[in-house]
């Protein structure tokens, strides 16, 4: 009996020991699970932070959104208008639009349109607004508006502008820019070749060749018995009856605004210098090698160059 009791006691002790070991194992499992969960949370936080950084990088590296393009020529109030614009009108209508003293805000202009009647205004100030320029209303209620599209200007007027012209004419017309003739130190040599510039045709060139190479004239008008054919760079004068054949005269109406002294420094002293009784221009006249006649026409008041013509003597 004692032996049985002792055996039972030993068995109980062994079972208790085993239970303690299992408890320790379970506790260890819980500790390990806690560490693992903590590490997972920390790892998750790091991953979230990395994702956020990557998202910011992606936003930063994204292609910029393209802004809608704008026609800068039409939107830019400082686009250049200055220059001499020749009238583009039916035969028998003459005129010029001269724009000067231009700033970012506006410019001054002189406008002249003529047939058997004349419409003329000078020193008019216009405020620019993109591709439109508008004058202030004057004492007659006259407002002139200039609308530019590329190398063309269309003019419009209010009814009050009729105070400046007769009933058979108006300022409303189309004008085209002409290339400026630059008169440099080589000009005296060019005119000896019968040319006004290096890149234009000489006197004597068959006009048919010019039409084939540069196209038809922008405007045709009569002057002093010649048929004048206006192109972008120059006006070429040909025989009025045949309307073909060799070029007899060259005219440039868009030039540097040189003074008489500046012209003389290039060409020397003229053969004559006077105010024309015919048209009131201030004239400098040169004979070139007894072959050509060269005429500089200037404003009689400002003494600034308006046009240059070259013809046969």
C-alpha cells in the first residue's frame, strides 16, 4: 500500500512538471507572436512611408500639363506695326499708311487715300489692343480703327470721318507692308548697275521674267505715262501701251528715313536740290554715269526720305 501511494505521488509530480513545461512553451509562443506582430506593424509602417515617398516622386516626375497655345502675334500688344504700308486697291486708287513712333501702348500714323478726291489725316495717335489699334474720337466724331492680319491692315472709319474727305472717297481700304530699302555705303555702286538693292531686279530686266520668278504684281497703276507694277520689294515701271518688255523705272516707297545730309554722305553732292513745283516734295537729283537718273523725294517739312526712284535718262 505504501508502495502504491509512493508511485502515485511520483506520477503526480511528473505530471505537474510536464504541465509547467507546457505552460512555459505556450508563454514562449505568445512572446514570439508578440514580437512578430510588432515587427509586422513596424514593417507595415515603413512600407506605407515608402509608398508615400514614391507617390510624391511620381507626382513630381509627372509630365507637366501643356498650356493651350496662344497666337502671340495676335495677343501681344507690343507687336510691331511701324513701317510704310501701300494701299491694295483697284487701279486708279492711290494711298499709303505710314506708322511711326511706336511704343508698347500705341503709335502715330498718317493715312492718305486718293482718286479724283483725297482723304488725308496726319499725326493721328492710336492705342493698340492686340491686332487692333483705334484712334481717339476727334471733334467731328471721327474714329479710325486699324485691324491687322499678318502683313495686311484693314482700315475702318466712323461716319464722323467724312469731315476729312469728300463723299466719293473714304479712309476704308486695305494696306500691305512693303519691304524696306536700306541705303548703305554700297548704294552708290548698286545704282551704277541699274539696281536699288542687291536682291532686286535691275533696269532693263524683262518684266515677264520678274512675273515668272516672283509672281504677279500686288497693284497696278499709271504714273507719268508708265504702267507701275507694285511688288513686295519694289515697284517696277514698264511701257504703258504694251504692258510688257524691259523695266524702265524702279521705285522704293519704304525706305530708311534719311536726311539730305545723310544721303549726301553716301552719294555726294546732288546735281540739284529743290522743292518740286509739281508735287511739293523736297528733291535731291543725281545723274549716274550719264545713264540713269536717281531721285530722292523727302517730306518738305521734316526733310526725311519718303521714296527713291531710278530710271533711264
